C-alpha cells in the first residue's frame, strides 16, 4: 500500500482533474492549483474514442460524459466534393461506442462535479512559484505567498508547463507546420456520425457533440515563419478554405460563421519530455510530458489514461520510486506510438497541402489503422 496520502496537482484541465478524481476515489487528499481565477473553458469540442471512454469509466464518469455528449460510430470520409472514400476509427467495444463527441466545457463540468463530490480542493488563481523537490516530499511556495508540503506533485499544466521547466529545464514547443480552426454550430440534420472531407489545401471534419450541437474543425498550413493570424482575418480566411468544399453541410453552415471571437484557432505544436517523466517526488503527465498534434484525436485520451495508470500504480507499489518506474513502463511506449504516428500523419498532410509528393511507402490509411489498433489495446 502506498504511503502517498497528500498530493498537489498543478493544472486543472482534463489530465489534472482526471488524476484528482482517481486519487480522491482512493482516499488521497488532493489539491489542484489552477492559474485561472475562474474556469472559462471554450476549446469547442473533443473526440473521445473507446480507449478514452474506458479510462473515464475507471474514474466513474464515462456514462455521464456519454449522456451529455453524443456517442457515434466510425467516421465517414469523403473527397472535397463529397464522394465517399471509406470509414475510419475503431468498431464499438462492448458498452463503448466507436466515439463520443462532447463539448470541452461540458466534459470539464462533468469532471469538476465529480472532483468536488470526491472532496478535491481547488485553489484557483494561483500556481507554484518555487519547488523544493526532495527524495521524501515536495515543498512548494505558491504565487500568493502561501506554502505547502506534499507527498508527490503531479504536473498537468500543459504544453508550456512551468513545473516541467522548473524541474527538467526548458523544452520549447515546436510548431509542426499546421494549424487547426474550430467553430461550433447547431447540429446539422444530416450528421449521423463524424464526417471528414479531404481537400487540396485543407481537411475539414464535422463532429456531433450533443443532440443539438456539433463542431467543425479545419486543418490547414499557414506557413512556417508566422502561423499566427490577426483575429480580424479569421472569418474571411476560414470561409476561403471552405469554398473548396461544394457539399451541402458546408453550404448550410458557411453563412453562420460570423463571429471572430467564436473561432478557435491555434497553430499545432508539440514537445516531448524524454524518459523518465519524473524526478524525486515530481511527475509530469498529459501534454506537459507528451504534447502532440491531434491527427489521431488522442491527446486528451492519453492524459486521462496517464491519470488512471498513475493511480493504479500508487495502489500497487509501496515506494514512490517503484510507482513512477511502473508508470513509465506502462506509459512511455504507448504514448510515443501515438505521438510518432500523429506527427508522421501531420508531416504527410503538410506535404499534400503544399502540393508535394509523399515519401515512398507512405500509407496514411495503414498508419491510422495500426495506431487505432494500438490504442484499443489495454493500457
């Protein structure tokens, strides 16, 4: 039985809240330090494959996520003009559908409600200022001047993790040459599952999030030098990309894209912390350890898995060192499989958007199938 009784989690996103719920269920005292004064989660929508739902089930919230979201089957793939070319994604697995689409805000609400019910203490509007990372405990000073002592510290503070920088040094995110645009709509009457359309300059997808809502994503390349775009250009650029898709669902939504503030645009970046992701009593999970591009829609799923595996190993091992070693044994290869496949797919997409040939032997469909098969294996 682990001696870990008191844990600090830095970062209250998907990975951090998953870890908090998992540990609190086991009787651990958990605090979350979240730099935001109040949650205002906009990130539009999220795709949850069966492995993500299995992980959520282990912390007791998969059913609620599916109830408030929209379970759907394999994704239908089309050319830009609407010609069907196949399906992608895992088949249903028992109680788990191929996918669940859900608003990030709603998923956050589900997690927050469960965490509060489990007694998790949220400390909003602060983060850690200094960390004293010892062999038997972690002492921190928070940005509000208060102090705390914990058995372990879990860093779940994202791709630009300050904890990672304090403990391991500076790992700057790398722009991957692609950007993603997202916009939410009322659910289209024809949308029965996820749809993806492949154009010459971009690809777009429509994902149901509830009986009444869906979101669109669009992947493009905005150039290697400066992928940032002024908000005033969002609407015209997004509509220009969509002009390549003369299909009904696009024609029906394009006139609804009117508010720059509702466009969620970001360049795609990645950063990977070398093995191991821990030092003494600090461990890094989620995007802070293995941020990658969303070509397989699995970044959040890996963060939830990290949280579940860490809680399982804490129950199975007496020492923190053994716990962290066992965690790395279960997580590193699996996460890197997803990271490497996602970034290879992104590199191939970039070549296609640039009108360049793919490398000899490149087979995106095969790589996606292999990666999805790997994700469906036990974690």
